[in-house]
């Protein structure tokens, strides 16, 4: 089960998820994110993951989309902190690099 809350403040919107971001709940979260995104305007959007206890692969992909869409992922605990860091690091690695540079990454260590 997943609970989704959208809390609008002045200058910031908090997209709060609670429970499991997995299975059919990923689609529900995606629908909510897509529906509320145009309403955010220029507001900063925080994706609050403090109360998320489990994320499957599809859920992680949704978090990547949210991050790419300007959402600031925040969460606590070792699992969530590691996942957020991985998402942020992956994005910073690929930003500003050409497709050829990304493709050649694996070839750098070939003998």
C-alpha cells in the first residue's frame, strides 16, 4: 500500500510518499506526479521519501524520472539514503557528456 500526499506551501511543494513504492502503486504514484507537475509552476518540489519502507525496480525508475523532472529526493535510513545517492550520482555522471563518451566508458579498461 502507498499513501500519496501533496502539500503546497509558498514557494515549495512537498510530494510525500508513505509505504511501499512497488508493483501497482508505482503507477499510482506516477499518475499523481504527472497530474500535479503542471500545478507546481516555478515552485521547488521536494519528493519526501522518509516514510517509504520498500522500493522495487519500477519504483526506483520512477524516482529517477522525478529527479530528472526537477524533484529533490529526500529520505532517511540507510536504504533510502543509498538509493537517493545512487540516483543523484548517476545523473551527475551523465550530465554534460555526449552519447559517444557514455558508450566508450566500458571500453576504457579493455586490453
